[in-house]
C-alpha cells in the first residue's frame, strides 16, 4: 500500500515524510491537526521564509508530486528548475526596488541595499555618511538606492547585481528609474556584462543621460551563445575634475525581452492556476492527506479548492468548493499563546481609570457623552464580562482598554479577536489597537482599527494588524469602542501571532465521492512572494 501512496506524492497515516525542500530556516513553527472525516485526512503545516528571497520573502508549497503532478494543467505558470510549479517570473533581479538593507547579516557598508554591490576604486567614492534611504524619494515601495560621488571621485561608480542560470542567444532588457542632482558634473547610464568562457566580457551600455527627475532608462542586448550570466550595472560617471553629484535608482528590472515593459517587482501580474489530474481514491486507499507548507505575509492570498464526484465522468461538472464553504481557501492560522493573560477578564475592576494601574484593564473614552462602565455576569466565558453604556451621545466613544502582558515582537502580524454583543444591531462598533512604546507612551491609532457589525447575540470578530519594524512595543492595548447611544458587552479577549490559516474541516459536499480533483490559485498581494507546487 505504501507504494501507491508514494505514486501520488502523498503520505499514508503513520508514515513519516522525511524530504521537504529548500526551506532554509532560522526558526520553525509547525502546527498540525489531522482531520478524519469520511476518509479524508488533512495536515496543515507552517514554516518560515525561503532563504533565497529577501528578508521577508516567503513561499507556499502544496506537496503532490512526480508524474501525477505533471498531468495537471497550468495557466499563467512556469515550471522551475527544481520541478516545482511557480508563478512566471518577469523581473530576474532580486530586491529590485531596494527595500531591504542587509548590513547586519552581510557586514558590508551600511546603506547599500541587499543583493546589490558597489564597484569603484576602493569604494572611496561611495558615501555611506549621507542618508541612503529618503522618504518619498522612490517610484516603487518606500525606498530607492542613493549613491554619492564625492569631490575625490575620479572614476565611474557602478551599482551591480549578477543574475545566473540564463539562456544564451536571447535578448534581455535592463531598465530602471534614475535621477541625478548635478547634471553639469555627473551623468548616468545602464550597462550589462556577459559571462562567457569563464570570464566577464566588456560591458555593453546604453546612452549617457542627465535626468534631474526620475526617468525610465532602458538598454537591450542579446546574451551571446554559451553565456549563462548577466551582470547589470547602473553607472555614475564624473564629467569634470573633482565632480560632485548624487544618483538615485529605483524599480530596476532585468527581463527576457527585446524591449522594456512595465515594472514588476518579481513575478508576472495576475494569478496563476494549477488544476490537478483526477484522483481515484479507490487506488489511494481509505485516507489521504496533503501537506500544505505556508510562509506568506498577510497580503498574500493562496487559494485552494476541491471537487469530488462518484464517477470520473461527473467530476468535470462538479462544483468547486472550499474545504468548509463555497469559497476559495486562503491560508491563515492564529498560533501561539494568547498575549492577554486575563483573557476572560476575570480580574478587572470596573472602577479603574486611565491614570491608574497602567498594566491593568481600564475605562476610557472621549467626547461629551454620558458613559457608564461596569463588569457584568452575562458572559461568553468565565464569570465576568465588560460592559460600557452610553445614555446620551454627542460625539466620540466609550471603551474598555485591555492590555497584553506577554512580550510583543517587532514587525509581526497579530490577530486581535473578541466576543461581543449589543442591545441593537445598528450600534456603531469598532475594534482597535493602541501601541505602548518602551518609554510607556501611548501611540494612538498606530495599531490599526476596523468597524464591525453589531449583534444582539454573542459574535466574534477579528482585527489583523502588524507591529512596527522600527520600534519596540512594550504592550498592546485592545479596545471595542461604542460610538452612539446603547451598550456593548465584551468578553474572551485574544491577541495571537498570525502564522498561516484557520484550520478547516471537510465540506459535507465531498463525502462519499470516489474521484477528487483540487486546484490551487496562486496569486500574491506583493510580487516578491509566490507560492510553489511540487
């Protein structure tokens, strides 16, 4: 029986799969839950980011495998060198919008973007004393690369990146947004070098230019036969003796094309789709499972659907559904411990105010309203819930302020969830998060917020948010705000790290089906990230 499982790239219950690909990890978190419903077992696994991408890059893998995978159909996708199916890559450059500075891990000059290098005599003309990343000086993302030619500069500076694994005798186009500040003293151009016969050949380059506003420059050249590498160069050249000048570069792109096309950070825009071949469950056994490895940011949307039928002929007409409902499945899991120690608010005192007990829940609000705060026994969990009531409303709100009491990580996505109910389904309700910095100062509005539907029965809502990457957060304060006449009761507070997707059970529509087919729609909110199918 084990051989038939391996034919499909699927692991039987009790067997241990020992081969997972290419995820070099500094940290690993694995969440698994086996769900057995009418012979279907599903394993959800989350892992960290792929090492070959920039610091926050990620990938998702659905293991199916081998010859059976090859029988599936592809739409707007490509087959990678490792046999995986991926979104078609458009831009071959890494960190092409210069968003990441890898100084700490690479030990090189601060201010130089990750995956890029500076080439010039002793690097003497590259100034790391000036601020390399300036707000609003960018055409994509929030950063551009800045290079400064100092008064001692007598040679051309080169901003370089090498790309390997290319095919010879094909045209490639290198383009980038560039501008300079001293057109009388410096000029810029794009160039490419080719690796042929174990050495770099002399560079071919485009025309010299002196743009004082961001201008799209481009240059096309054919990669010679036998060549498999291109080194892209953005040049900054002095025009006069003791020249001074600064170059800004953004949205660099190297693409296999004979002309420039609109910039993409990495992958072709738009989704790609993979549809598996029909799977005869009678040949697989009485159970199977998919391993879904997900390490994507919150903006990524990786969708997964299945359909089943009693016969193969009926399968093509069967309806695609998500695992639990008639929607596509997007990966997202709340994991780890609850950062709110008193989740069911059992220790809260209704008399606490903003100026007392900084580490405890308290009442807060603004505007000229008649507000009343109390703890009540009408709960979702435990013996106590929090109530705020407004009997006369002008403007503003009233809310309980509930703190976390466990460490909060930088640049991390969290989910704030809470159960609540109101006296009216039309009462304006809002979830929000306030950050407290290391000095104890409250940063209002920095954690994000969302308006949710009111309910006269217990209802759970979530707010997803990400902590800043440039500051330490001492504590999070979560709130459910009431903005109008009425009351709201809240209970069962939770703040957990987000690492993947909500676990799911099997849609009853799939029970009893002998034939199964799945499809994965691979799309991304940020083109640095792509899912993979093996």
